[in-house]
C-alpha cells in the first residue's frame, strides 16, 4: 500500500494542524516553556514548502544535457 496517496497526505496535514493548534493553546495557557515555538515552526514549514516549490520549478525548467 502506498502511504503517499492524497488521502494519507491530507490526514497527516490534518494531524499536524491539530498539533500546531494544541501547541499554540499550550503556549498561551502555560507561557513560553515549550522547546519549539509553534508559530515559528509553522513559518519555517511554509518557507521550506516555498523553497521546495521553487526548486521543483527550477528543475522542471532545466533542459536535459
């Protein structure tokens, strides 16, 4: 069975979103005692996704040698 199907990817994204919400709630409730700041982690993930997207675009535009 392929774990990279759109359904499993969406399920994983949903779980990650739930974890982010929980971490933000915990941070708001208990203060900044977490080892990872959930807001910064979300920003880093967006930056990685953007960088990956740019790399993919560049790879598609390169002509085979």
